């Protein structure tokens, strides 16, 4: 599909799960997508899916934990696809458990990937978005970031801070026509989350990555109203709520608490 605005998106974490589904969905809307993650093979597979539906994408295989990776990704995308006006921060990792069980190395790496990297992308992309008065920033946060959940440790802190960053950013830049959203899903069927079968749950009862992607494309297409910056997305069934599932997970994994 042709996109008259020729919008260009960077989607981090697009080799799997939520980021992958978002990249495919945005490309179906005619957005040119830069696919960012470490696994080049998986990114090439996503590129092929996008090509099959007539979309355009490039693969930027990069480890975001490497210093200066963000600037080199941005430069590469600008050169190959043009000005970037959509950013999806979906790359992330999870680490939960008692605070005394999460060592400093783990703390630093989770904070770096889940919070500092989104901040860095936003920092470098904002001037261009402001200049063009056109932009969308979607931070993939978590329900765990929107309220305190026992043993959510460093993950909960990183996502709560990402939510606050999104709120402040919204105050700073909405007058420039830049839309900021922090999506806070509950339990989504991806490899990062608890395997539903471990808790005796059918995977179809929890959220699916494609459902999150549909919300993103709907938000992208809104043009005359705004939703709140922090958007919670929870499965209807209370049994698979984040609170219940994390409690059950830690009952089975007492060594982590
Ligand atoms: N699944 C859930 O229940 C759930 C709920 C709420 C929020 N979220 C959030 O959703 C986001 C996406 O997670 P997901 O559930 O879709 O899990 P996922 O399938 O494991 O996806 C994580 C993505 O992050 C990328 N990534 C990890 N480390 C990276 C690094 N150092 N450099 C570059 N890319 C890296 C991975 O790609 P490579 O391995 O190829 O690098 C992968 O594409 C995360 O921010 C997560 O916190 C998930």
C-alpha cells in the first residue's frame, strides 16, 4: 500500500514477538520500516514477509547493548530510507525476582536496554520530528510498569520510568504534532513472557502480538483526536492477569525471591 507521506519507521525488537508484529503491520500501512534487532536471519525472514505483501523494509542487525549503536542505526536508516518519523521502542528484556537476587550487572543491562536505549533514540530523533512537525513515538512498556507488582524488580522499575519518560515527552512535544504513546500490555504470547503451558494456561487466553500491533496502527491512523499517553491493555480473563500469573510463577520458582 502506498503511503502518501512516505513515513519511515525504526522498529527495535522486530526479529520476534511484539516488535515483529508491529513492523509487519506498519509496513502493510505503507510505512517503510527499518528492522532492528541482533538476529539477522530472523530479521531477513520478517523482511521477506513484508516484501510478499508489497511493503518496503531494510534489515539493520545490531546489538543495542554496543556503544554508539543507536547513532549508527539512525545514520544508516536516514541514508537508506530518508527522514525518520516513527519510532517503536520494542526491544527489551525481562528480569524479575527479589531485589537481593538481581545483581548489579543485570540491573544495569535491563535499565540500559529497556530505558536508556529508548531515551537515546528519542533524544536523537526528536529534532527531525520537530522540524517536520510529524512524528509518532511508541514505547512498548508493560502493565508491570503502570503499577507495583511484587517481585517485578528491575523490570518494573525500567518500565515505570519509561512510562514517566513518555508522559513528560508528551507534555514537551505534542505542540509539534508529535504523538507519544506508552503501551502497557499484560501477558502477551511471546518468548520473553512466561510460557502459558507452565501455568496450565491456553496460549489463546492471553494477548497476542498481532493485537498490540493492531492498536499501534490504529493509533498511527488517528488524526483528529488523542488518547491518553499511557495505554493499558489487559486480557479479559482475570485468571491470566499479570498479578495472578506472576504470583503463580514465583510460587513455582521460589529460588528467585
Ligand atoms: N510478552 C509480554 O508478556 C510482554 C508484556 C508487556 C510488555 N512486553 C514488552 O514488549 C517488548 C517486546 O517483547 P516481546 O514480548 O515481543 O519479546 P521477544 O519476542 O523476546 O522480543 C524481544 C525483542 O528484543 C530484541 N532484543 C533483545 N535484546 C536486544 C539487544 N541487545 N539488541 C537488539 N535487540 C534486542 C530481540 O531480538 P534479538 O534477540 O534478535 O536481538 C527481540 O526482537 C519488550 O520491551 C517487553 O518488555 C512484553
